[in-house]
């Protein structure tokens, strides 16, 4: 394996959790709900994922537990914002704080406990393509899942009727309601999907990337995922670009620091944030259309009866 | 001959919102092949009733019969399955989506988009309502948006089409086009339930009418056999007098002048002001007509100082260049402004009326002493507005959002008029206000002008402008026509101008 291949592999592992969480949040926001609790759902996924994996000895059980934990957190958020029409910003922030705290309790007796990561799946033939093969087609299942999510969500939003209805709820809840769509039910499922994705992204952190538990291990990735959604103008492919840009620069600046560049390390660490935002903003400015978010984003909807 | 049952019947419908009975034992019968008018003032319960017919609301009591058989409509989808279609007053369209996507959302089948677009093209051709399926809704004019709504209803092959105030946003010529479509729909044996408060058009196109007042049916009649005045009497319950006004040519000196004002649009979908000039004289009411979204909002913002002009000389107040000054500076020079949106622009919803009076009055009024608010004086001012404009409110100083639309409008207009401004710029002075309040506001504007002040009224309501204005100018695509004396102007001649005739050719496209 060459150095370049090794770098690319680490880029993929750094980018995948961001991408999975961002795609989930993208669907939530397309339905008109702003869930700022990604970080909280993600870390609950990380904690429950590794606890379940160690307890059962099964990686798959860990992943399932992480997804369910993310969805449970999302359900709390949905109960507050849809059921009680609470302010979405406040509820999302509370969810993050709650998740950071609760995950510490859940994982308390597992701090530092190691387990083997989740194995890679080699795709026959494709993985033998020189250079690209081992990088793209000899990966863990999460990476494949993230590719599938981008393609699937993009297809769902633009090509299916259900996707059209979901977008309609995000554009104007009142109009969608007037046409007879169950806005709250649709938003509920979108929020659950977002929670499942955030939980999955969390599982990736504790089961593959590190693979052990420390409290606060999401380290702001949920917030990056949120930012990527906005700067990607709510387009799945652009979100993938943003996630990989961020992951790529994160890894590159590490290597640059290792190579002894005479730049303050704090500045280097800030680079991924700066460059990702600058690039995505530039794309947003250059390309017209799609730049505006869903018109009904963050506005609670209460049907009258 | 055994008569077949009527198409739809509502029997003894009751709907309450809290203590308010929005519908109080309402009966309505619509026969197949008729255009049936549902008349009433704002808040009479018309929208509530049709929402129940479309399954959006559930009646508390009473029942709905469809072709003689009782039905319970749990949602719009069930109503559509029976054959009920509805065109909403505030369009239920999605701005960022294409016409075809908007139509697909209202169809209950699972047809793929290309097929929807094809059927859409077919239907729009059949009814003479041209539409491009690929355009996004925000690019469409108001008339085109309504076409989308009507076409998507017709694609469901409805037996009953409900139209909620369909002409309130159209030019007279666009309304003619709508009437022709409605005639065609009726000729196919479909029924139309037509909600309106425009009495002349109801008399022209409807053969039956049910009139609501305060949630109750007060009359049923054949509008063709009534006069507009008799219909109005049934709607309001008493005789509504028009205001008395003798239009005159401008005599006073010029109080407010705009010279060659051009402004780029403030937002992505906004309108640019292009070379707008006007001269507003003391003692006159100058009306600005136009279809919504042709630059009226932008003109108001430029006159009030919410947006600054590129040159100070572009806006002159009593001869003084104020184009680069903000709204408070202009207020100090004797101007006053009433914006279109009552709640959120003219008044802060959660502030009490006294604080709302302070918001627009602090610059020129006497509500402050050394930077401190003089509460007593503010409350006295609210009392005075209440007395002069007959505000109906629960407490002495309630929050603005607690007032009904008509009462809040009387407050926002009254708050400015009682300061005796030299120049008053008012947008949509009586939009969505009941007849009594509208008359009081119009009379107050005329009285203010009679005392020598200059009044500029921006309105979409041509009847209103023809009633109170001395001269009327028309806005189209950000340009303003020369003002025309109101004598000799008709709905039709104004309608042509509102549609762009007489404006430079490149705008007319």
C-alpha cells in the first residue's frame, strides 16, 4: 500500500461519519424541521453502539443499538417540536446537551474498553482495479452505506412522489396540509430518519474509527454535519463534496503538521473549517438556484381542526 | 317529475372556535351545473364553511349530503375522491417547485412527472389556460398562479369546484378570462361555489347566492334579480353609505415629489423601480393602482425611507431633498406612513397599543421627555385614537395582536392621522377590513386631504381608489404611469393600464 493510498483511506474514514450525519439532517431539513441536536444523537449512537457491541460481542448488534439510540433521541425531539410545537432551535440545543451528558452515563463503565473494529468487505473484481480498487472497494460497510445513502436520498428527493411530498412539507406546511398531506406524520418520519443516520454516524466513531469509547468523542462532528447541509445548499451530492473536503483537509493538515511545516498547529487545525466553508460558499455563489433552503425551515406547524 | 337530489347539501352545520360560532346552523344547497355565490363580509364564516366541504375542518354538528347521501369528509383526499376541488384564496402553491410538481402534489394517483406534465398540457389547452409545466412557481404572475390552481383542480375531473375570492388578485381583464373559463365549466355540468364580496361580478355570473353574516345564513336569493346595493344590505345588515367625494384637479402646492427614481430590487424575487416620478399636491388624494408585485412595496419603502434613494434629490418633501434620510427624519418633516402589513410591519404584535403608538410617534410626537417615555400621554393618545376611530377592544391598552384586523387597521391609520401629518402615504388602507371600518378609514383619509394634507394611497382595490382618489397613477413592472384625473376613468381603462398597455414595449412581455 502506497502512502497516497494510505492517506486516501484515512480521508475516507474521516469523512464518512460527517457524510452519514449530514445526509440524515438534510432529509430532516428538507421536510422543514431544523434539528440542531445532531451532535447529541450522534454521541448517543456512539455510546450505545459500543456498549451493545461489547455486551453482545456482535458488531451488528452494536450498529443496531446505535441506530435505535439515535432514533430514540430523535423521537424525543419530535415529541417536543411536533407534538408540542416547541421552538426547534431551543429543543435541538437541549437535545445536544442532553445527549452529551447521557452518553457519559451510558458509557461510564466502558471508558477505554477496546474491541476489534468492524471488518472490511472486499468487493471482488472492483477491488482489483489498480489504485482506485483498494481505496474505494475494500472498505468497511459504513462507507458503502454512506455512498448508498447519498445516491438513495438524492434519488428519493428528486424522483419519487414521497420525496416530492416531503419537500412540499418543507416549502409550505400550510399548503401541504391544505392538499391533505399529514405534515406532522411526514416530518416525524423525516426526523426519525435523521436520528437513525446520526446514530449510525456515531456507531462509526466508536466501532470503526477509534474503536473505543471516550466521553465527548464526537468532538463537534455533529455541528460540522449541520454546517455542511447549509453550505451544500441542501443538495446530497454537494453534501458529499463538503464532507470529503472537510475530511480530506483534516487529514492533510495532520500530515502537514507531521512533516514539520512552520505554521502554528492551531491555525492548521482551523484549516478544514475555513476551507470547507469558503469552497461551499463559493459554489453556492457561483451556481444559481437551490441556494435558498426550504422556505418553511424551522417554522412549527400546528394544523387547526 | 322526481327531482334528482342536489349535488351537495350542507345541513345545520355548526363550527365553533372557542367561544366564537364561526358557523351557526348553516344550510347550503348547490345544484349541479350552477354557479352559486357564497357572500359575506370578512369573518362571516365563508371560508370556514368551504373548508368543511373540502374536508379540512370537521363540523361540530350538522351533516353534509353528496348527491343525497350523507358523507363524512375526513380530509381533502376524500373530498377530491367524491369530486370536490378547491382553489384557495391564498394560493396553496409551492414557490420553489415547478408547475408540474405542484400539479402532481394535488393528484391522488401515482403518475410519474412526465405523464402529469403531459396531462397538464392537455387540460390547459382544452380550457384555454396556457401554462408551462417546467417553470417554477415564483416566476409566475398572480394570474398564472391561479391558472395552475384551477387547472390542477380540473385535472381531477371535479363535479364541484370551490373558488375562494378568485378575482381579488386579478386585473379586470384577467377576471374576464376567468369568467369565460367558469362558463365553460358550468356548460360541462359541473357546479361552482363562488366565494366573493365583489357584488357586481356575483350579479353577473352567479344564478344563486347564499349570504352569511356572523356565521348565520341571513338570505338566499337570485343575485341576478337583486341590485348590488340590496346584496350589500343583506351582507352587512344595514345600509352602507359610500363616502362623499368630489374629485378635483390638484390646486395646493406640491408636498411630496419623486423625480426619476430608480432602485434595484432589494431581494432575489423583488421588483426594480424604474424612473419613477410623481408630484403629490396638498389637498389631494393620489391613488396608485396596480396588480400586486409590480413595485408598490418597493415604492412605499422608497417613500418612507425604509430604503434610501441613490440621490437625495430623488425624493423631495416640501421641496427639501430627503432621499438619503431615514424614516424618522422624514416623520420630523411632517410625513406619516402606514404600511400594508398590519401585524409585523405597521404594528409589533406583542406590544400594547401605547408602545405601538410610540414606535411610529417618538420621532415627531411629544411622547418623550428627556429620553424617558411619557406613559400617561401615550395612553391618552391611545384613548383619543379609540374615540375618534371607534376602536373595539377588550381593555384600555391591549396587545396589537389581540385586535381584529379591522380594528387594528383603524388603529394604525388613526395613529398617523391624529398626528395631523402634512403628507400621508398609506398602502392598502382597507385590505381585509369589514365595510363599516373601511368606510370610516376612507372618510378619515378624505377629511385629512380636505384639511390641506397630501395623501398618497397605494391600493389594489380599484373601487376604493375610484371612490377616494382625485387622480390615479398605475404601476407596472416597476414603472409608474402619469396620473390621470379620476373623472372619466373606469375599471376597464385602469385594468388595461394594469395589464401593461401604454407602458414601454419591453415591459409588456
